[in-house]
């Protein structure tokens, strides 16, 4: 296995040091061995008010999978990737000074815009063409593809969103795709398609502005529908209650550098205007949140459950006075003080001002100084060393 991974990484597109560092950081809690090679994070240091996604960016296949039994010409066609989409996504992300998650491998390896349980997550048949390297793949083979090339992409996006939300952000997710001008012998009339599910916050103002341009034929949930359970935006947009939209651009418009640059400039203006028209960002759920069993969970119930878990954590920490803050920091990079600070920051987002010690007292159950007096022990050299190590890799605020 490690040999295979090495081969994968050796073929990786070299990225500036910053990108690799950042991509690794967002993957810090991953359990699968495969990592940044599943995607490229473009503009990793950019603020994440808008996050671009490009699921079908690439027509490359990891070396270990050969050519999936297909002649190379097949990868130049739309079945391998969304022609022009990566180019357009990069140009847009640069114009917005926004991060973009860009797939490294072809959709024929695994389709990042499908849920793990979707029967087409690994396509055995694409546009009436059998994919020999996928045809006989069993459940374990599919699970392996997902673990290596699908999970890292989605985990990284989820982590970036969580980080942004943790800082009080409401990232707008924009997923870029492209479609063929002709499908099964029939020309498609649209230049651009706006795909959405139930959250119309961004889709509607975007469609209105595209129509207003006069020379753009815009499809509303054309050429495809945006309602697909567990696709990329369902997972990261709908389930997080974040504003999102999927934009399909006709391939011939963005097939070369010039076309992509032209459409990026135009779409930047239109998208910015649509985002502004959306009003203040907020969390809005349009689909019931998943519950293991029983009735679907609404947002209020979810918040109550999260609060209950937090209270239990706090009660636990109050009881376990033997657990020192320095141990928590050394082991997990956070401690009681961090919890108090997170509480204070969340309160501040709602306009409630708490002093540092007031917020920490909610966690300690007494003034922090009193807890320190009663329970804090002298730190051993080992504890201090662990702590120093943890602080050197500390990624939370
Ligand atoms: Zn696509």
C-alpha cells in the first residue's frame, strides 16, 4: 500500500509549498492514508466568504489505475471531465480572491458529485461507453476508490467550512461544471445552467441577472436538475444550511484560456451582484436534517442536542478535576480555557459581551482563579514538553 501511495504522490502536480501545507492542515484528522493527492486547494490562504468547488476538473487517472481500460482519446471527451471547468474555476477564484477545491482525478475514477451510496459513484457505463476498469469492481473495490479519492476531497471541504463557521463565517458555496453543446444529437440551447435544489437564495437572483444580460440563454435547473440527494452541494450546502449554487457553463465557451478568462470576468460581476442581492448571510435549512431513526431532525432540535452534549462535556470536566488543562492541551490542543473562549466568541457573534473570566467560569463552575487554586498541579517536565509540542502544531484559535 505505501508503495502505491508513493507512486501516486510522485505523479502529483507540484503545488507551491503553502498549498501543500494548507491542504495537509485541513486533513489533519483524516483516518485514510490518501491525502492531498485527491484534490488541489487553489488559493488556500484566501478568506472563505466564497468557496469554489470543481468536482469534475480533471481528466487524469492515478498511475495505479492505468487508463481504466479506455483509449486515451476517451479522456479528452466530456465523459472524462468537465472541459474548461478547472480553468474557469481558477480564474473565478482568483478574481474573487477565494479558495477553490479542485479535483485531481477524473470523474471516471470516482464521481465527487455523487454520494457514497449512489450506484453511479463509480461509473461502469458512461455515455453508452463501458468503462472496463470499473465494470467488474465489487463493493470493496468501490469502497477503496471512495476512501482514496472521494473522502479526502469531501473531508477537506467539510473541514474548511467548519473552520469558517467556527469563526462566525457563512461561506457561499459555488460549484462549477460544464456541459456538452450537443447531447445525443440534439443541440442544447443554453449558455449557462443554474442548478439548485430547494435553497433558491442564490439561484434565483443569479438567474434573474443572467436573464437580464440579454444575450445569455440561462437554464433553470437545465441541462440537469440540482436536486440529487448526497451530491456535493447537498452534502456541504444543504446539510449545513449555507447558500449555494451549481453553475454549468457550455463547454465550447470556456474550452480555451481566452474563453475562460472572458466568462470568468463576466460571471464574477454577475455572481457578485447576485450574492449581494441575497442579503445578509444566514443559516437556512431547506431539507430535514438526517436522524438515525425516527422523525427527521429540525434545526431547533439539533441545536438542543448539541447544547445537551456541550453541557455533558462541561459537567464531565467539572467532575474530573484530576485532568489538568496542560494534559488536555498536550493531548488534544484545547483545554477548559479554550472552551470558555469559544463560548465567549459565540456570544459576541450574537452581540453579547462576556469578559474572558466570565465565560471561562461557565466552564469551570467557579472563577478560573479559584479552580486553579484548588485543583491545578505543578506541571511536570513531561507535561511541559507535551504541551510545547502541541503548541507548535496548534491550529485552533
Ligand atoms: Zn460536472
